[in-house]
C-alpha cells in the first residue's frame, strides 16, 4: 500500500500570517525594514533585522518569546496531530527560517510531528545574536529555476524527497501552500498526487492560469478550519482507496490459487 507524504509551506499555510512580518512589526523594526526593503534580498534583509535587534540589546530569547505569541488555528493543530498519528510522513518546505519555524511548532507541541523541515538555516552565536542564512548557497551556481528565489527552490527539494523515499515503495504526495514559490513544487506533482492551494492567493491564481500544466488533483482551502477538514478528509479517502485496492488484489490472487 502506498504511503502518504504531506508537504506543507509554513507562512500563510500552517500559520495564518507571516512569521517574518510578525517579528518585524512586534519588535519595532517596521521603519528600518521598509527603508532597506528595496536594497536587499528578503533572506539577507531578515538577517539584517536580526543584527539590528542584537544591536538594540535584544537576544534570541527575546525573539523566541515574540514568536511564541503567533497564533495557530486549532483546526490546523488537530489535523497535524491526527495526520501524524495515522502514519503520514509530514514535512515542511519553507522560505522562512529554522529558528522561527521550530520555535512556533515547539510552542504548539507539533515539532515532533514532522520528519523533515527544509528551510533557510539559522544560528545563534555565543553573544545570543541570531543569524539567518540561505538554504542554497547564492555564491555557488544557480539552482536554475526561474520560478523560485535564488536562496531556495522548492521544486528541487521535492525532487530530493522523491528520490530519498522512493526505495520504500510508491508514495502519494499532498502539497499545501499559498505563494508564488509554491508553484514550482506543484509542477513536480504527478497524477494521483494532490495540491491544496490557499484560495485567492498567488499559488491558486497561478494554478488556474496554467491549469493544463497541473497533473495533481486540486483542493482549495480558505482558512485553518478548512485546511484541517479538507486535509483529513483527503488522507482518509486515500487510505480507504488503498485498502480497497489491496483487498481486491488479494481477492484476485486467491482466485488463481
């Protein structure tokens, strides 16, 4: 029987808002952020914001306390725990960063539900200064994808996941996201896979503008409650169909004995 791999974006998917924007606003960095926005790539801009917080005497502990206040929809929390308990392989591919994501998930008791988190790495130095770095080394040859930012191609990561788990048999993928950089991994999905774009967000608009390129089944959602219900319904449907197929195969085999 095929296993189910569920791959989530993080910002505006697992959480309703954006973790970077939350920290910028809550920690008083909005003016500086806006001043520098046009001069730096997003990843480097957020690292610059972390440097500014350190210069102001704020440590990674202060940032962690800020992140703990980010809400997560109860329906999303319940769905993640249920999907994990049912045996699904849950993963995250996000253009946020390791420190933000792990802090938020740990706060909501969800960190242990995910087998892998692929995102921009982070590091807290001996002085408590949080540094944020690109997932792909922007100084090395480009990943070659014009759909994704230089620091992270989610399509490349999906291909790596497929290669790493293929030895364990056929997998059915469910991909959830909202943004423009979620379109590339959506294109890597095949017939029998599923994509769950957030309704009226960039991913949904790109999908319906390029419908003929999408091989996966499409299931839109609007908020955390819908995300949780649709995801669990989909997991249940896939699991039921796989059990029925397995039973039919066994029945056919017994007929030939």
